[in-house]
C-alpha cells in the first residue's frame, strides 16, 4: 500500500495525527526534501529506507513504490503542505492505477493556511472578499488560457500566489494593471517554519521590501483588501440574525 501524505507547511506539529501514524509505520519513505521539514520523519522506524524525491524523476519514484509493493512493504510518499495543491500527485496516482497498486491520500495543512495563521488574518471577510484564488505566475510551466494572473486579478478576490517569489517585479507589475496601487500585500517566506519571514506592504512597495529581505523562493505572495482593517461583521454571530441553532433578538430589544 502507498500512502500519499500531506506533511503540512513546515512546523512538524502541523502534521496530522493520521499522517504521522503512517509515516512512523512506513517501511519506505519518499519525501519532497526540497520543501518538507525533515523533522516530520523523526519518529520513523530505524530500518525505514528514506528517499529524497528532489533528486528523483517520476519513473524513479514509481520504481521505488513498485519494488516496495512487490516486497510487501508499506510506502509513505510525503508531500509538502497538501498534495492536491501544486503537488504533482495526479501523475503518480495514475501510474499506480496502471500498475494496480493500491494507495490512499491523507490530506495536510497547506502553506496558504499556515500563512493566514502567521498573518493572523481571515481570507474571507464579509463585505470584502468571499472568494480565494490560489494560483501562480506563468514561468517555465505555462498556465491555461483564461488563468493568467491579469485575468484572475480582475475579480479583486483574495489572491494567494504560489511559486512566484522570484518574479516579484513582474508579478506586482501585472497586479497593478488591475488592482488599485495601494492594495495591501504580504509575502510569507516558509510559513510556520522556525526561520519564517513576513513582509507586509502594498503594491507600491512590496517588491522592494521582498528584495531587501532577500526572499527569492519558498514564499507565498498574498494580495487583497482582507489584509486591511475595514470589513462587515459576520451574520453568523449577529445577535439579530436567526440561525438553525439560535433565535435572533429584535432590533428594538437591542436598543434598550
């Protein structure tokens, strides 16, 4: 059996209980060493064989899984964050399907969620944004038509841009064509890691601030008015609002 495991954004304590259980029990571990914190493997079995997929291509990864399965061994394939987001996991699952090797996916805490926790912000503020767009800049890997950054930015939703910290000037230039220039922005480097860095600014200065901080990779760029201080209070806890579980109080009663 192969277990695809989301290892979380960086802090080993953000590994899920289920994910840790299968990592600790695995006979073979293939982990994304360029991004996954090695400490999530600290309690593995002493005899577990560990591979760093940063140095492997797809055929080699699948080959290790195939050999482990033939030997009756359990494999933990450990991805950063959650494997469903920029994890290149589908191609691995399809290869295992073709080989009739069973697998399970164990979700993890994505870095964009770790970044929100570090920023102490809520992406979906009432009256500001109820939509979150996860995307990236077009680089060596193209993006489909209609998904270019300028097209997505037209929605003025909360935007979380992966894999783009090394292209900040281009990224900000594109965003400024659509967003007001003083739209708040933040860059979170290695969210939840011990060496995490947070840069706060707006579209007029975030690029220079990121350059001054020496951040070129392993960071999220986050843009939107949710980073500001103006928003509407939620209806969920509004005492005049009736829900399935709570009867709202009349306005007149509130004024007494």
